[in-house]
C-alpha cells in the first residue's frame, strides 16, 4: 500500500558506494535525508562472484581512511560487502532496502522540489540524488537459444559446474575471472573472446588484469582451459553451442552452461522520464550534468556514480563528498532567502 511520507532535504536513490557516500555526507551536513535501495545495501557488490578478490586497493574503496582492513593486500567480495554493511549500521545511515524508486516527479515550479514515487511510498524531497549504478541491464548476444535456462548473464560461483562443459563469452576482466574460477573449479572451460580483446594489453582500454591473465595462461598450458578466438556465437542449443571462429569456420562445441559476460547498461528510465537529457558515450548512454556540481538540466536533481563519467568506486565515493556539502549550502541559501 502506498503511504505519503515526510518531507526530506535530500532523497538518495541507490545504496551502492555512491549512495552510501552521499548518505554519510548528508548525515555530516545534518540534512534530513533518506536512501531508497531496491535491493540490499551495496547490492552490486553482493552480486560479485563469491570469493572474488576486487582489483582496487583499500584506499580507493573505503568510506573512512584506514578503516577497511582485508586479510591480504586487496579485499574479497565478502570483506568489502561486510565493510559497507558495517559502515551503514555503525553510522546508522537512513536506508530503506528492498524499495525501488519508480518515478521522480517535479513538484510545482522550476525551483527544485520533487515527489519521488517508490514501490512502497511517496516522498516529498527538496533535492534528489540518483546513484543507481550501471548494472541494471546485462548486455545480450541476441542469438537463438539465449533464453535457455542454462544461459546466464551473471557469474556467481563454479561449484555447480564441476566436470561440465562451460562456455564463457566476453572480452573483459569479468569474463576472464569467471573462466578462471570455472577452470580452477573443475569445469571443462572455453573462453570465447575476440582477438582484439585477447591481444589488448592496455589497462586504460580495459584489458584483462595481469593477475587474472597469468593464472589463466597457466590453466591453458595445463590443458584445463581453451581460449577460442571467435567472431560470433551463431546458436545456443540444449547441449551444444555453434560458434563462428576468428578464421571464419563454424565450430560446434558440446555444452552444459553458457555465461554471457559482455558488460551491462544503466537503466536511465527514471532520469529520462523526468526530463534529464541523455547523451551517448561510446557504448553507454550517460545523463548530462554539470561536471562541477553533478546537477542535471533539471534543477535540484543530481547524479553520481557508475552511470556518470566517473565509473569506478573511488570516484563513486569521492563525488558525493564534494557535491553534498554544496547541496546543503544551496538549501540553506533558499531557507534564509
Ligand atoms: C565483478 C565486478 C568487480 C568489480 N570490481 C571493481 C573494483 O575492484 N574496483 C572498482 O572501482 N569497481 C569495481 N567494479 C565496478 C563497481 O562495482 C562499480 O563501479 C560501483 O558499484 C559503482 O557504484 P555506484 O554506487 O555508482 O553503483 P552501484 O554499486 O551499482 O549501486 C547502485 C545501486 O542502486 C540500486 N538501484 C538501481 N535502481 C534503483 C531504483 N530504481 N530504486 C532504488 N535503488 C535502485 C541498485 O540496486 C544498486 O544497489 C566491479 C564490478 C563488477 C561487476
């Protein structure tokens, strides 16, 4: 049932690193704020593969300097998730989980002020910060058979696939990591990758990180993993996959499970529907915003995190720290006018 809720200074949508950082900054500014999260606290991290070691260093991930203390040099998914959840609990951040924002409505004139509709309530908020990330829509191959239950667009863990024929399609670090997990975990693993991605060694161009590539090459040398340079997946069947190789030949592989890990896109519907302009940046749609304030073309509506041009956790945390105090200032200016 929908209920009308209290007036807020700032409503934050999404409790990933950007939303948590924004909530922390809002609490420090003594704003009346609330975070609405459709899943769990740090839901994107929760959906990382079980046991994954992340690639960032602790200083790029933590919400307070020196407080993230992993066992090894870099934290695992479990350590990072635990850190964000503990932070939210210890700082008593105001977060409603399992509540999705469904519509942002401008309230009245052009002076800021919104009604945010969610799956549970309606909130009046003077300012809104959207930090919904870029994981909503995993990219698809759009080939016959992709809707079969054995085809997954996220990788969780290798245990169900011991001694099974697994195919991973993708050229980035996530695909390579999944191939490594599967191969080391006992699946007969094939990584289908474009030649340009396999030969890419440039970290700025999203190459496979060296600490993933080196064990991957060891698995190949040991005969546990095959890297197949391909041009397209032609068809996925119940027990096979038909692939066109880099050399133009068609190859049919025995197959029990397919992981399509070719990236994901943000869902910008909330922003588009309220009138935020969106532009194309390479493969991704990005909302337009002032690069200093992160305010969109809709006055009082801000963005932060992975769907902006600041794509890593480091920036997802840093940007709200800069912009929330400015939002607080602008609210004080309105109140004292
Ligand atoms: C396997 C993997 C490993 C990675 N490793 C690293 C790494 O080592 N270092 C690094 O910097 N980056 C890494 N990334 C990327 C990193 O996860 C993102 O950059 C980061 O999560 C961005 O933070 P964010 O707060 O912008 O978005 P997210 O963390 O995606 O948070 C957005 C939140 O918004 C919620 N949401 C979405 N829509 C709604 C709605 N309508 N209503 C309410 N809530 C909503 C989502 O449920 C989600 O919790 C990795 C990504 C993956 C997939």
